C-alpha cells in the first residue's frame, strides 16, 4: 500500500518537473495556488502524508474504486429487494462484459 503511495509521489514530482519545473518542485508556494492544485510543492506532499491520504486525492489523484465494495453493496440491496437488477437483463449485460 505504501509502496503504491511512494510510486505516486515520485510520479507526481516527475510530472511537474517535466511540465515546467526542471530544477525540481518548490518546498512551498502561495497557499491560494496550492489549494487550487495549480502549483506543486513538497508542503502539499507532506500534508497528504500527514492526513494519511493513501489515495493521494489531495494531490489530484482520483480515488481507487473497490470492486469488492460494489459486489457487497449489490448483494445487500438484492437481499432487501431494492435492486433494479432483479431482471434477467442485468445477467445478460454481465455476460457481455466478461
């Protein structure tokens, strides 16, 4: 898990270095620019680590979707009878996707 986080941080730094910071990203930048994700800084990286933001959403990465959660939620709704997938059409669609 932390290995993935480390790779993402290295990727984040490299992307910004390739864009417009050939000497490396700054330690800090104006807060307004940092908060709008317009400027990179090591301060933002430190904040993400201190918040235990493993997905690094604070650096602009999307959150990873967990298939297991969706399967569990689908089962839970099916048991309650509140799923819209009660028809056989969903099963046909699932076969097409696989």
